[in-house]
C-alpha cells in the first residue's frame, strides 16, 4: 500500500485488535504499543501534522504514525 495516498483503503475508525479503546491513525500499520512496532514521522506530511494548511488525514495531525520495525 502506498502511504502517500493518506491511508487509502484503511478504515479511519479502526480499533486495535483485542478490543483496545484507542483508535489507530489511518496511516499506522498497527496500534500504538504493539510489539515489533515503533513511531515514525508521517510520510504524508513529513512530520509537520499539516497538509495544505489542514490537519494531515494520514496521522490525524500528530505528525507521527506507528509502523512495523524491520527484523529477520
């Protein structure tokens, strides 16, 4: 999936597996705190939290998304 499209194809109200109460950001690959993940700058807004003067839809304006970390 190309993250530059603002998380296209993901439900913006996704909730973590296991019934967690924190919704995932559209550009995140996993819920925050998931083993094997870490925070990274949002690729859509380069960490600014803004796109064309509005909150970034990929990171919900935070400038940060949760992504899987490499291994193996």
